[in-house]
């Protein structure tokens, strides 16, 4: 059941246009640091509206990919903000 849900979330993410990790591999480290800082600023703003914001170490980086895709639809996060929050959560693991 959990595996099926994860696959659904991955396919949903692809359909809503959230770029995958291969897209971020081309970013400079300065851009990654900027996105990390922006994600750290946005993380409590979006996540704590509905529940306790989870620390980045709570899940593995690959798990955050699926979680942020689901939360993007739930919280109506813009793609740019979702990428920044994901960069923060994955980078703080």
C-alpha cells in the first residue's frame, strides 16, 4: 500500500512540473546555498500552518522528494518555493 502511494506521488509530481534532482545537479553551489537559505526561511511559514514542521533529519532525502510533492498540492506551494523548501530539507539531513 505504501509503495503504491509513493508511486502515485511520484507520478503526480511529474505531472505538476516539479523538477527532479537531475535538474538541480546543474545548479552552482552558490545557487544551492541561496535556495537552502530561502527554504529555511519558507519552511516554517508553509509547514507550520497545518502541522508541526518536521526537521530535515526526520526523513531520508529521497523521502522528502515524495513528501514535498504531496505537500505542494496540499499547501498550494509555488514550484519555486517548493524547490527551495526541498533543498533545505534534503540539505539539513
